[in-house]
């Protein structure tokens, strides 16, 4: 899947179609990341700078690690499964510039 294709897919969802799994809810509290902040970045993916498709446990779902650039040295990383809903599995803020190794 191409970056623009994924961005369009994310934009097509509504706020009601984003579900935070238990682990993601725990991490949002533990890491002080608001759910609204995560939802805003998912639905308006202009700051999406990288993504990696990962294997999913479910056959009708695509799983992605989404990386959003928050500032020069901070990135929001969201792992989510996408089918008719966006199932947010976990979230984290990385406090250094996102770097993708060459050849990956």
C-alpha cells in the first residue's frame, strides 16, 4: 500500500469508528497521551511520515505501525488494525527523530 492510499483510507473513517483496545487505553493513561490527540492525528494524517505493514492475527484486518511527526524530535507511533474500524492496539511517543534504516 502506498502512503497516499493509506492517508485517504484513514481520512475516510469517522471518530466513532476508532476503537481503543484495553492495552492502548492503559498506555494512553500511563504515557499521558490523550485519546483525542491520537484520533486527531489518525483522521488528519498530514503528519504521517512513515508506516510499516505488519502481520495481523485476523484474516480480514490489515495491521500497521503508523508514525506521525509531532515536532522535530518527537514522533507519535500508533499500532492499529484496520478493517471496518480502526482498532488502536498501542500508542507511544518517541523522543528522538524518526529514522528508517536504508534498505528497509
